[in-house]
C-alpha cells in the first residue's frame, strides 16, 4: 500500500519494513573480516554542517498544549540542539481559530456568527518562545466554516479542501501573521518559517490537486509577505519530494519564489513503484527494498535545485526508514544505524533534516497504548529516549570537519562518519543490517581504526548503541514489557535512560606509525569513538 492510499483510508500497516540484502558485511564476521578504517588524516577535510540538529517534528500543534510534550521539547532543545519545531493543524477547528462569540449566546440571530480567535495558537507559541524554540508554522488545515467540501483527515476531522473564497483566506492568514508580529515582535517572527500546507500531493491531505496547491501557495505567500517581505515562506512540503520543479516554475512566473524548499522522504516510499521524485543514484537503489532510497532522492533533489540555481534553503523536514505507523524496527539499534548511515551520506545536501518524529505523543491512526509500540517518536509517551534519539545525540557530538577514509570490508551498509575538531577525532561507525527483523539475534563486527599522530591514548571515550547498550526498549522488555509503567518502573527506566559510555570496550594499541583503536560492535549497531589530542 502506498502512502497516498494509506492516508486516505486511515488503515495502518501492521509490521516493520523488511529490507533485502544489499551486500552488507555479514552479521557474524570471521576473524579475518574486520572492518578496517584508514582515515586520511594528512588531507584537508570538508566542513560538516550539523543539519540533523535544529529542526524537529511534533505530530500536531495541539500536542504542544500538553505539559509532557513541552517537557520533551525542552529536553530536545538542551540535548540535541532543537531550535525549530514543526507541526500541522494550527488552523484546525480544535484550535477554535474561527469560532462563536459567547457574548452572542442570548442573541439568536448573532449566535451562529463566527469570529477569528488566536487565543489557542498564541498559547502554543508563547510556550515555544519561552523555551527558546521557534515554530515552523504549517498553514493548515481549512477551518470547517471556510471549506469547499466535507473531506477531512485525522480524528480531529481537519478539513483538507481548498477554502471557499481565496480573498477571505488571504485576509484570514494575513490577520494571523499580523497578530504574531504584534505579539512577539518582527525580529522574533523573522526567525520562524511559514510552510504552505503539508503533503498536498496526497489526496488524504489535500483535495485541490497540483493546480489548487499552487493557488494556495501564491495566496499564503502574498498574505505573509504583505505583513513583512522578509518573513520566510516555503513549500511544497510534498511526500516523495515531488512538485519541486513545478513550484520553482510557478514561483518564477508569479513572482512568489519560495524562500526555502521542503521535501519529505521515507526509505519505503520506494514501494510505490517508479518514484516520481528526482533521483540520483544507481537504478538498484530505486527498488522497493533498497536501503539507499532516501539518499538517492536527497541527491536528486539537491541536483534539481542546483540546476535551477535555487539559492534558498532546502529542508528535508520529514524522513526516516519507514512511514508505517506501526514499525517495531524503528525502536531498534538498526534504526539508529540507518540514521547515521544516511546522515553520513547526504547530510551536507540540505540545510535541515528533521526525522519523523520527536515524540510518541501522536495520534493520526490511533493513540498508542503500550509503553513502546513501534510508533514514530524518538521519545516514548513516558519521556524515555529510544535508540534513534541517541543516534541523533551522537551525531550532535561529531566535529566540524569530515575526514575522508579508505579501508577494507566497508560498503554502503557498514561504514563510518569520521570527523575531527580542535579537541580531537570523533567518529561514528555504523553497521546496518538490511535483513534485520526485531527480535533477531545481533551479529558481531570487529573494527580496526587508525588514529592520527598527536592523540592522547589515555583520553578516549566510547559509546555504543546496540541490542543492550543505550537501548531502553531492551530494558523494558527485560522487566516484562509492561504496557503501563508503574511509578517505580518508570523511575528505574528514567534512571538508566542516559547516554552511557563503554570506555573499557575499546583498546588503543601502539603501531609503527602511531596508534590504532580496536573494538567489537554489534550488527546492527552504532559505535562512537572519541580520542583527544595531547594537550
């Protein structure tokens, strides 16, 4: 089933994505098949932009009204550099943005009249601003009072039709943006992003088609820019990263060029058949079960934007291994390895990558019940960090210069992201198992890693994400997988849910040319090695 039909039907897929073999290093390596890394320390590296940090997703704006959601956002702000949070539904009826005036209750004629009311959005944005986080304001959905048909999405019954009157919609959006500037000041709102709709190419999110979307984009663009021309407006925010060229062409024709371009991509989007998206890579990577589909789409989108001489930002603000709402593989070390693998390959091709999503506080096809239930979030409903969260935390610990490397027994699935900074070297080795299913016993990999001259062999830090290390889901399973955590159970899991080092798990050995690090890791898994310079 493709995402278009899934969103429309509201029927959840049941199971995690299974990927076919892709020449990965064997799960159980023999003594002669260690992954050997030979970084070219004497060569100048390339700058590393931490595009995996800064932008994050929440399911819907309404969840930011919850205290536990706000606590999770504060944690992400402090630990993984969250600066912008994106969510849909700011114009939902549940936000009461177009609602009755209680003062008219006793007047039968005036009682049905609706008025604009930004009270609930203001509370959401007040909360974010207080945290030091700027919103990505996704200008959807259509208030039911302004709809042209009865089509809706989610349990909130958010209307997905074009508005009945474009001038009315323009004034509505302009009133909203002007209110934001009046409340928070233009300097603050200039740090925000305005995103025109969400995945309008899916008929479960938008009934107006491509032509209707372009009109929506043009009207919202004009409304926002009429308040202040420097405010940032972007699109098309499409599934499969389609409609990029169409939006650029339309923007040039109508003088409403986007300030930034937005795409969404999941690795199993390839299951829809030949991708409509731009793609750059081997034909085999376009196939249903290739682990390289996200990277290929990202490269293709980057090439399209470069060929069009587009100078604005590029946000891949939804991405991941699987778009299925129920995918237990997301809560394993294999997902952590996929995140590091993909960021190692394409993180420098966009300004932001926002993994979908930050939290299991989520309800698009049903509200989660069990403590861990294969949902999208990097953080559980109880605020527990999953392996995919720790993958982001390790990425945030990388340096600012990427170092090229050679080696043996390396490939697309088993490799490393090697960096350095003024303090020392910081490298993440990943082993992604294309055949992995939750519950499979992990294999093992031996790693040999050449270190540069000038390192201090006593100043080593080593972290692993695997079936046991930094894996709260395993700890939960070991206590019997309780659906609802008792207070003492939650306190126990919270107490062990910190990034934990395994410094004794790595050996630094002297060589004729300096030093090398030796360690073992699981496949699937992730291992981060940090070694400081002398001084």
